[in-house]
C-alpha cells in the first residue's frame, strides 16, 4: 500500500487506499478464464476464484456484518464456502476440495466483490471508521498475502498443464553484461540486539513483541545462493548423498524423487524452469528458487556452512532499505544480484526469493494472540514450520518489512523460496 490507513484517513484518501489493494487483486486475475480460476492443482494451493472470494469474505464477515447498520449478506452460503480456518466463525468447506466449487462462477465472485466493495466504501465514510482502521488494515495486508498466493498457486496449476501456459507473456531473459555476483562475507560481532516490530506502522501480530536477543559472532553471505552453485551441488551428487540431509528430508527427497529444484526440467541436456512467463532457461546468475528447507539445509551442509537464524537475518537486514525485485516490477522471477559501489554490501535481501532460516516458527517472548476470531490468524500455526525472510518476486511491493516472518513446513517447494548462507565467525 502506498500509505498507511492512518495517514490516508488524515488525507481523505482512505477509500482510495482500500480500492488500490482490491483493484490489484482483480488485475492479477484479469486474464484468467473461469476454468483457470476454478481448478485446484494440489491441497496446498487454492483456486484463484477462491482467493478472490475469501479475501472478500474477510471484509464482509469481520467488518461489514458487525459494523455497517442494515448490511445484508450477499449470499449466506458464502460463509461456509470461503471461510479458511476460522473455527470461531463456523463450519467451512474442506480445503482439499476447494477446486470442486464450480459454482459460484468467476463472474459471480466478481459481482460479490463489487457488492462488498460498495458497502465497504460506505462504511469507510462513516464516523465510526476511525475505530476500525486496524482491522481494515489487517484485511488489506491479508489480501496482499493472497495476491502472492494467487501467483504461486497459478504457477503450480499451469506447471501441471503439458502446454506449460504462461500467466504473463513470455519474455526472453536479458543478456547480462556482467557475470554472477561474486560471493563475499559480511562479518558481525557478538551483540545484544532488539528484534521484532513495535511503534507505528502495520505489522502482523507474530512480528512482536519487540524483544532483546543475543547473537554470537557470525558471517552472512553477500547474496543468495545462485542457480550456478546449485547446479554444482547437483553435479556433485547432492541429491544422492544421505549424509548431507536431515533424516526426514532424505525420506521425503527419495519418496518424491527430488533431483533438482521444483519446476526444473531437463530438455536436450539443458535445464529449463517453469515460470509465470512460461518455460525459460535456468539463469545461472539468478538466485535458486523453489527449494524446500530440507534442500536448503542439505546445500548448506555441502558448502560446510549453515542457514542463518532469523535473529541474525533481521539484525543484518535492519540497516538496509526495503527495496528489491517485487511483484510490482512485472518481472515475476528472480533477478541476478548486481553488486553496487558499497564494499561488503548485502545484495537482494528483499524481493527475488524468500530466504529460509534455521529458526522454527514459534512465538516471541510475551506474545499473546488477539482476542476473538482474528486471533486465529497466526498464533495457532506456531508449530512444525520454519521462518523465511525478505519477500520474493511475487510479493506485493510495500507489503514487506524487515520484521516480516513468513513460515512454511520444511518440505514445501511451490513458494518462491531460496537461501542465503551463514557461518560462525
């Protein structure tokens, strides 16, 4: 979002900020057919139509129904169809069967969005709007999360189609005049540091409370791991060497026949990768993408290094600007990191690929989930997952923060996930 809702309220642009986010979601789905938007390619993914409806249901359920006098539900059955995991709201359609919802149609879902948006604009013009700004902002950031998921889920869907359709028109990779960015190391001394969010500006509840953390001397790689380095890992038998892998990772890798990152295909002796712009040659100079925590950890062991903790990552990233290759660039794939004039600078910290950390996704000290159904948003998922940092080429610009904690199970690969190496100093 271009500005916070508090500042938008003061400038009289609150409705514009709301519509800016809502319109961007529609823009992502503009070229999808009803079939494209209905099919569910796996249990972890959701149809684009469901993303469009669920984000609308969020505003209807948590804002319009309790706050706008006289508001009538667009369709009472939608609460069952488009609730995700909010137990306190009621029963819901099973997640693995979202792709069976051939009705309502994509057109009807868009009509639903128009209905809710009209009512939301009326609500935002009322005097009581000042009391619900935090919940409106949560809804908009929630929608931005689903914008990213819409992209990752469409990529997975199109990758199952033997035609390998492109979400956006294919574009050849530009010929770079420079080679891969050289790998260097930035050293950090032992310190007591503060991590987590506090103060003004939006953050999800799991990003706080801000608290003190102790770090030991460590080193962080100047850039993410590149495809060229991953190819070396593959050529050296990285996927066939059990001593590099965690036990669960080795079991999963063998069960699923992993031999390369997700979406990679070997054709005529060369590796290609399915992208949102269709099949493309693997770019050796770009960050490796679509690898699981298990693969990232195995690669780090192969390099005789490790993954950073999220405390180390945030401590190092705290002095850098929030700029990078996000979805707004239109590239929709990782970009080769380019060294700037600064010596020892960390490249591509934000955007391009989410970076796995070795930190499990758990609560910060003194964390307390919010009251009511919105308290189910993050806290209930704090087990069995690992933290990723920095955003990706599918993350909306302006959505990321240095304190932002993404999280997934260690075997997941369909997200734009990569890694940056760390080591003890």
